[in-house]
């Protein structure tokens, strides 16, 4: 099975559509989305519906948890997140669906264990695990592959029998701002590819980005 694993679109319709167009050329059997369709930008509902129409497996991110009241929304941070406004605009049935989403998925295929989550193994909803984390016990797991999002920073790290993969962000990369990405994973060959799409800086002049917070726009300019 060939999987496309992506995360953290954060309402960014132009970036998300570029990623989906690339996925369409990859002969993918299933999309697994690791959470945070909402927050920061306005097209979260569109992105969630687009994923569901493609029969994607959608996990819950911390922004969905905030949207449905499972995590608090701090007033100061919401000036950037804009989740309270989105909560008033999202269809009620979608909010109910978001409540039922899980933040972790484990699959077993041909004797291999694959784990997918928004955060990190120690906190699948809201944990941050960076590549250089020296305090985390990287070998304390029985899984062969662990796929994560949340940090918006793409990396792959193999420790012992386990390969850790952060698929980065398909909507708001925090390392290379105009290079959204995702992962292609072949579960039979155990081969994976981290892919990035290059966006032209001119896209930020699109009407869609006019109301995006200045701090978010600055993230897009990171190189």
C-alpha cells in the first residue's frame, strides 16, 4: 500500500491544493492526515471536507481540540489562531465529527507496526518532538515507523529498529516557509520519501493571504 501522509494545513487552501495535486501524481492508495486542518488561516472547513471526500483517515490535532473545547484557547494566541471566529462559522455537524476524531492510529502490516499521530509518542495530541531532543528515549518503542506532525519541521531519524518521521507541514512550514511538504510511504517495500513543493513568493499577494496575521506571513518568508 502506498500512503500519502500529511499534516498541519492550518486553513491554507493554496498550499494544500498544490500538495493534493502532487499527491494525485503519486498513485496513492490512501491519505493519512495527522491533524490541524484549522487555525491561522480561513479554509479549515474546506480542507477537512476535501480530505473526507478523498476517504482520508483524519486524525485530531491540537487546533481541532481547541476548536471543540477540549483544549483552552488563549486570548492572546487566538489573535493569530483565529479559532474562536472559526468556531462560530464551522458547520455544527463538522464540529461534532471533530470531537470524535482520535489523535493516534496504529497499523500492523506484514509483521511491522506503524504509528501515526499529531504530536509525539509521549503526548499524541500536543507533544513536540524535535530531531535534536537529547532527553527523549528514542529507542523506547516497539514500533517500526512513527509518523508525526505538529512541529511544522520535516525530518527523518532512525534509532535502533525505529524510524521517526515528521512529515512537516503542508500549509505553514516553519523551516522553509514556501516549501510545504508531505511523505510518501510504501508499506510493503518499507520505502519512504519526504517531498516538498516549491511555492512562488508571488502567491502571498493572493487575496487569500490579505487578512493573514503579519507573524504568519513572516513564517512564509523563512528560508
